[in-house]
């Protein structure tokens, strides 16, 4: 399930959600190559498309290895609880 | 996973309005910057506690993306400026961000003497193995025989080991890692920030645009994996031959010595001087 | 209150003046003929809770001085020709980043290593243009040990007031001269400290100047985050390549000095207005010039002396004013003729301007000046 929050793209999987700021992504494909669960497909610019979001185990490799502050991963409940508190 | 509970989040240091940053696709500097901010957060620091001194070069642009006290200085001179800041304002955390050119090539003399003096400053050296900002020329850390924009026929000069140099000169905390080993960057910076005396952390970083392209490593993830293959943990060095270690990056903690920093010694000098003045 | 007078070396008086001005930091590298400044600083600064840093070279020395000033201290260094040349790039940094500091150059005979123990004044154009780019700079020059003390206080006051480096152009004759020096007390002298921003600003812009063209300065650690930048920057201290911003910044840095000449320019006059022949000089040449003028007056020649304590910015308007109607101007310098170019530009063509120059490592004596006086009189 994909939605938008301003220019942030949010992809919600079973347990985790991934936020992508496409305007910061330079298509280095590091997140795509290093994701242990191969969650991402690459668009023609090398930017990540979280096709298999449900496979995401929230390891955070994509966020850690992204040089452009373009991608973040969060457990879903933490996202929901934040909105409640 | 960036969920850390503490008063000041790492994002308080990040000047998001200046993103996307200027570093090339796949360059590791964004990862080093983020790791530094994680280390600031974990160290309980706030932007006003920190003075970041940057030199000139790709890594020298880092202060454009920071909320902190920042000082952008001339090429190669970040360490002596940082030294002056720390001596005059000792409550501040002073960090010098330098590339391989800034810190060890043009700035080599200052690296040696800052280490020898054991001044209470953190040197965070981002080493992309060449001069990226000016178009990919070789620097003193470029591996022997590598092709660069000024060594088309191979770099005729062996690379300098920044960590060994700094350790030998007297730095009391020295560690090296690479952007591939991303989690250790934050760990080593954290250790450096809490260390009394001169601490140097070198992070070898992929430069797909120049060093990578000239040396058949032009894809970002390709160069990252190359860094992994080229790295040898320091613990395993003793059972490897000179040949095995040639052009390899030894990673890990080279030195972690407690002991007198320049400032602790100079405080003793100030008390002796005051006593002499009072006795006059 | 009894005056505290000491029989003192010029180089030592420089340090005492700096301490009175509130300096707490010195970073330097030993070099003849300025090493006594470093030696005294290394002894006196720790006594008052300050710090002496001996750096690995002069580039590191000026860099550390800039750092210390950024850190909140009043900071200075001392060197001579060879070190002064090495410091030029970072003097440019202090100009661009607007960092107050004082750089003492006890000039010696050059070029290159030259005659290390001998005097000269041949770095005076380098003081003005020693670094790249359009800019202005303040340079003062002491002629006596007392001025080594008093002008150092002025140098720090100007550095703090205008947020810039101030070059203190002494030379070996003055630096190694021993004379009585009145060590003034703090309440006898005006001390200027850098301007701070008001409290409670919504956002502090590190390079937003007030009407006096000088931005308030913050010491890191206060509630305002501050920035210093060596590249062309905007008021936030972030780099910019916009032509308008670049022009505005370069013009402001230039104007903040050139438009405050009345405050910055200091000089001493000896029979200047009524004399027929005027001697214009600075630093180590002043003593010989005044003796020569005295001897010439005894011979019935009407000679006055203008001593420039501020050499840069050059007092061109004032000099063109007072030289009107003079029958001749003599410019004695311990170099082949450098400031004389500025004097010629400022003086009406009909007034002859002659140099009295010595560049053999020996101090200028009255004899050389009297000879040239003789030439100009016979013109």
C-alpha cells in the first residue's frame, strides 16, 4: 500500500514501512543491491521501487547505507503510536 | 534503524534544507556524515556544544549540511585552526573534517604535529583515495599504480598509511574503517569523541565518479564490495605476509592509549606560571 | 599613581602591549629577529591563564591564532619576512572570515633568508598586497619601544572593532632596541572588545553587518550557532556564487576599512604644516629622519617630519593636503623605494619627491637623509 506525505513516498508492508524522498535519491542503487530481502526494484534512474515491501524485515540496511538521506525504515506500530501520542 | 531516545536527535544537526547534497551518486560521504550525527546523538551532544572545522575538498563541503558551530578554512589547515579553537574554548567538542588531501597530503605536517602534541581534537579523515573535488587527481593515499586523472599510466608513488603515521607520531586514539563497514564508523567516532587527547578516525570511502571510473569500479556498490575485499582486520595482520598486506586497508583500532593530552599538560604549566607570578 | 617604567626591548614591549589589550593566546614559530616576542609570550601568557602554542610552522601558527580568536580569545603571532610570506594565505582567510587577530612582522633584510639579524622595511608592500584577491588591510608601524607597547593596544582595538587581521610592521632596529617604556595600566587606556549580537534574536546571521559594516561576533558555545567561512558566503555564512552576494561581500570587507580611515589612520607631526621641505617616513626610519630634520633646521633649512603610525590604509588624502606648497618631499625607507610610490600618487606633480633609501642591511642614518635634502634643495 503506497501513499504520500508531501514529497515523501510511504510504502507500508506487513510489519515495516519505508519512506522514500525521491528528490534526494541519485540512483546509486546501493539500497537495491544490499537489501537482504531484495525488496526493491530499480526504476530507469536507478531509484528504488519497494515492490516486495511485505518482505521487508526492518534491518535498516537501506537507511544505513543510503548516502543521500533519501530512505528511512520504521516498524509500523512505532509509526502508528507516534501519531497517537 | 534511527530510533534512538535522547533529548537531541541526530536530525537536529542535519541542515535538511540544503539537501540533496553535492556529493556524487554512490559517494560514501553522506554515510560518514550520517554516522557522525548518530555519534553526536549517542554522545548526548547538541549543535551548540560542537565546533566542526572543515577544509577544502569534497568532504570539506560537509559543513554546508550541518547545524552546529562550523568553521570552513583553507586547504590543509583544519587541524591547526581546530587546535586554536580548542585551546581557547576548551568546553567545546572540536572536530576537524578532512579528506585525504586535506589531512595527509598538503596537511601532512599538521597531522604529524597535532598527533605528536596529542591535542584534544577529533580528526575525522574521509579518504576517497584521490582529489575528487578538482577532478580525480592522485593524492598521497592513492594506491600504487592506480590510474587517476594525473596518473593515466599508473600512480608512481606508494600510498601513505595515515593511521600508522598518526599513531607513530603520538596520537592516542587511531582507528580505520570503511564505508562498507558502515556501523563501525559511528562506533569509532563515538570512541574518538569521548577520548582525551588527539583521536583520528579514517574512513575509506568509494569514489565512483573518479577513482572508481578510472579503476574499473565505476558502479557504487561494486566499489563498496571492493573496499570489503581490500580490508584486513588488524587482529589478522600478524599472521599475514608483507605480500598479502600490499595495498590492503588494515581496519580496526590502531591505538587507544589513556594518558596526557596537550591540554592536561598545559594546565600544569599554567599553575607553575601562576605560582611564579604570585611569588614575585 | 607612580608610573611603572621599565627599560625594555621593543620585542618585549610588544608582548606587554598585547597583554594590556587583553590578549590571552599566542601561536608562533621561532624566527630571528622576532623570537624574543615568542619567548616573552611563552613566559607571560600562562601566568595570566593564557596559552602559548609553538606550532610546526608559520602556516600552522596563523591558523591557530585564527582558531583561538574564533574560540573567543584575543590572539596574536610574531614573525619576520620568511614566516610573514608563509602566513599570507591564512591572513587572507582572516580577512574573508572576519577574524580579529594581530600579526607582528619584525622585518629583516631580505629577500629570502637575506640577513636575518639586520633591519629592513622591504615587506611593506607585501603587507598591503601579500595575498590574492581584492581586499583592504590595516598595517601599523612602531618607531620606538613605547610605540611597540602603545600601538599594539591600538592594533588589537582595531582588530576587534573591525573584525579583521591587523599587521604590526616593526623591524629589527625597533624590535631589538632597548628604551624606557611606560607600562600603562588598564584604566589609563581604552580597550575595545568585539561587538556581540543582542540577546533573543529570532535567528543570528553570522555575517549580517550593522551600519558600521561590521557583523557582531559570537563565541561558539553560546545559544547562537555561529559560522565562519573562507569562501564567498552570504549573511548566513553559507557559500554562495551569486554575483550580487559576491560583490556585496567583497565591497563590504573593503569599505569597512577604507571608509573608516579617519578612525584607523594615526600619525605624528613634527613641524609639518609650516615647513618647506617635508620628510614622510614610518617605523625604523623615523629616528634618523627626525635627527636629520633637526640638524637641517640648525643649518637654517625649514624641514618637517610626518611619521606614519598607520601605513595601511595609506593616508593619501591627508598627505596630498599637507604637501600642497611644499618645495620638496623626501621619503626615507630601508628598502629600494616602496611607500614612495604611494606618496607620489598622493602628491601634486609639481612637488618633487625623492627617496632616501638604504637596502644593505644597515639602519638608515641621518647622513643619508641630509644628502638627499641637499639634492632636493638644489633642484
